[in-house]
C-alpha cells in the first residue's frame, strides 16, 4: 500500500508540475533556503530539482562591474536552465527568477524594451514567487559582491520591478528565518509532513 500522491497544478499538457522561485538580492540566504525546501519536498515523495544561480557561471563581469552583455547572458541562461530542468522534474525550485536577474541589469544600464517583454512574459510561468528579505550584509563567497550599498540597491530595484510588472510576490518574514520553509509550504498548500498511509484502509 502506497501513500497518497500530493496534488500539484497541471500544465497546459496535463502534466503535474510546480515551479517556484525565490527573489531577492545577493547574500540573503536564497541558496540555503532552496536546498532546505528541496530536501523537504523530496521527503514528500516529489520529484524535485534546483535551478541554481546561473550568474556564477557567467564568463563576463558581474556585480558592480557588470555589463549589458553579461546580464543578457545571465538572463537568457536562466530561461534555458529552467526549461531544461522543468522537462525532467515535476517540481522545480529556482534560486532566482528572471525578475531579480533582470534587476542587476536595470541597476546598471536601465530597462530595455526587448528584455522587458521577455521578463514580463516569462514571469507568468512561475506558480509562486517568494521575496527573501535582507537581514544582514553579504559575506564573501568567492563570487558575489560584499558591498552593503550594492546589496540594498539591488533589493530596492527588485521591489521597483515587482511593482512595475505587477508581480504577485509572497514576502518572507525577516524576524522568523526558521519559519521560512513552513511558510512556503503553507503558501503552496503542501503538507509539512508526508501523507500518512491508512493502515486499516479497507478493513
């Protein structure tokens, strides 16, 4: 006797799927949160994978020294990575969305009409977006900037883009970091624990 399957949304082809993303500036704990959530989802018997931050693979400058070419590479790589992972897994957790990747471009070179169109359309494909708040300055991780000013600049730009694109984003409570995973599960209408097998079913 197997445990009951958790209901997930169906895509246009009738396949069970769920794609969520964490939006936020660098150094706020998105990557740790992604791994914690993915581990919990696996315990719920869901086929889950992560879309990790593609900026770390960018061959061009990022952070304060980034360029239009670099951020365009990152933005399109994010889309391609999401397509690839979604093709193989029913639940996909994204370390970033196209929106916050776009924020780094906007902060340095301004909005671009052609990329506005891409971001505006692609953002509709997430089943849920969660905003991770800034609760401490970034620490050095070998790639991302450590400037508190730059961190807050990107956070503000993300908030501006959320309003500009009228994106529904669920904010996570900065005073309760330990409660972030349960809060995400509750928002997704997913259980905190795996469904129980009815031992006496049919008796």
